[in-house]
C-alpha cells in the first residue's frame, strides 16, 4: 500500500469539499443541508464563501492535531 500524501490545510479543505460534493452528487443532490454547506464552502481563488467556515476548519484541524493559531 502506498503512503498517502501530506496535505496543507487548504488542500485538505478542498479535498473535504470535493468529497462532500461527490457524496451529494451520488445521492441525487437531494440533501438540502449538504447543498447549503457546499455553498458556504465554495468561494473563489481558494477562499470560502463564508469566512467563518475557514475558522471552523482550522479549529477542526486543531482537534485532531493539537494545532493552534497563535493569538493575535
């Protein structure tokens, strides 16, 4: 089995979005909650449409890895 690549936070976020889009498409695009979530995740130029969602993503990374952004 090959080793999985290490992703940046942005790459991991984009992978999660692609995973959810594929899940939604396979389900016939019937789940309104996933559609709402995806619309907030999809922005332009590597950004989210909902800036708070990026903070939620960084927090989720922290839950798994212990990573914390430095306090400003």
